């Protein structure tokens, strides 16, 4: 610890003190100077030059001490400023990491990036793009670049990193500085900074490299979470959701329908003589038929329509915002398409047909089992009418739980 005997304004104080002494002790100082002169004459000593030299050295020493103190103060201010910048950078990383830690969807990741990344890049525009299921997905772009150009640049960067033995922490080109989003040595995306006139500093580059690691891990975790969830709720053979997930979604849709008054319809499909298909062509033929139906229904239906493998060869389709007339049209299209499918196990062609039941949600209804029961009644009516046809449940009829007759063919 350095103890200073004088401060910044001590020079002015000392000068004032000297003038005051000269005023008060004017005669005494004159006497001292006369005595010093007599000593010089008597003993041949030069006291006055020595006093002048000592005074000059003292003044120079004080000046040097003041300059040193100023340098120390400047160094301390610089250290404090650097420490403040480091603290700000760490705080930015902490806030970004904290919000990313709770992200379970790409929308949540986007919100975190838009909120925190611009503060970390300061005056530079930034963009983040990831590779997801054979396509580029742009999570954020503060520069509002052309989508085609950003897509092409992301693909080029990812291809370059994939072909490189060692991935650089940052890659610079004419457009700016880019950081790879790496997971287990595999690039899954890009964090880009646009450098116009002011290049990215070394400190900012280190912070963004750390941020890219946080983003990469979070993106991959979300992708794995969705893959796991999709596997848990999806039938691998047909690509349809399982019964439990369908009931959960249908319950939520019935509540929305009750709140908004929008229509909702349900289609139940049962394959005619499916046991015969398995007996004739083996279980491979049955699996091929189910897989083909799953693919075809996905191609024909809207993205908002929910498909469910309800049983072995039974399917349920939830049509949101669709009245029963529209559901009958969709059901007839599906019936014709299923009949047109040609299943060829071991070179043998098998024709598969389907009976289809249709029911509409009753206003205010919240129990999915009742609507499914009515669709089942329509399906049974189609079976009784000769199979390979569509039947709709009569919405104005009242049925007992075991009654399977209140339906009409369509």
C-alpha cells in the first residue's frame, strides 16, 4: 500500500505557506542569510548554492511523485474499466445462459436470442441460423438480410466446417465474423456478426465464442427433446400419434371449440377384412398396408389435422374448424384413396378397402369419449351397409351407450 504525504493541490498550499513565512519572518530570514554569508566567508563554505540544489531536487522529486501518482491512477482506472467490461460480458453470458437453460422450444430460443444477443454484439448486427431436418432455420437476423442469401451462406459455412479437420473458433470473410455452433464436433448452425466499419474486438470475439457454445448445446437439447417426444407419442409404422396423445389433444380442442363456438369433426376409419390381408399375404402385407395408409393420409390432410392409430387397423382423424359436411367430403376422399392403394407383398397385389364413420362435436361438449362413440356408430353403420363406404352419425338422434344403430349412410 502506497502512503502519499502530499495530495494533488499540495503544491499551491506549500507556495502559500512559503509566502506567509516570508511575510511573518522577514527579518529573521534576512538574519539567517547574513549568518550563512558570514559562515561562507569565515570557513570557505558555499551554503546557498547547496540549499538551492537541495530545493531544486526536492521540487523535482515532488514533481516525479506527482507524475507517478497520476500514472498509477490512470492504470487503476484502466483496470477498473476492464474489470467493468469483463463483468458486463459475464453478466450478459449469464443472462443468456439462464434464459436458454429453460428453453424447451425453438420459439423460446428465439426469444432469448432477440433479448440478449444484441446487447452482447453492441453496435454490430448479428444473425443465427441452424440446420434442422435438411433445411436451414433462421432463428434471428437483426440486419434483415435476404432469406435466400442467408440460406446459401449458412450452407456454405456448414459444408466448409464439415470438410475441415479442425474447426476454427471464428471464421472471417468479406461480410463479417462467423462462429460455428458445435455439438460433439459436428457443426449444427452459425452465429454471424456483420462487420461494416468497426471490426469485432478480441474480447467480444471471446464472449461470442462462449455464447455460440451455449446456443449450440441448447439447440441440440431442444431437438433431442422434440425427437424423444415425437417418438413417445408417434406410432413408428404409420406416423400417426398414439391414442393417449390423441385424447389429450382432442380434449384441448373440445375446450377451444366450446369457448369459440367453432366446429370440429371426427373421422373413424376401419380397414375391411384386414385379418384376411394378414392371412393371405402375412403380417408383412398388413404392415405395408398400414404404412401406406399412414403416408397417404399425411399427404392428403392439412398440417392442423391430427391422425391417430386408434387400434390395430383403426384410425381416428381430428378435423379442427371443420363442420360435418366438410368432414364427409374428406372422408370420401380418404376412402377412395385407400381403395386405390396397391399393396404388393412378395410381388402379390392386395386391395384394401375401408369403412368410414363421421361425427361432429356437439356445442358445449367436453368429453372426447362421447364424440368418438358417435363416430364409431357411424363406422358401424357403414359396415352394416356393405363396407367400403362413408356413414355419418345423426346429430339430432339420442342414443344409449350400447346402441350402434343411430347412423345413416352418406
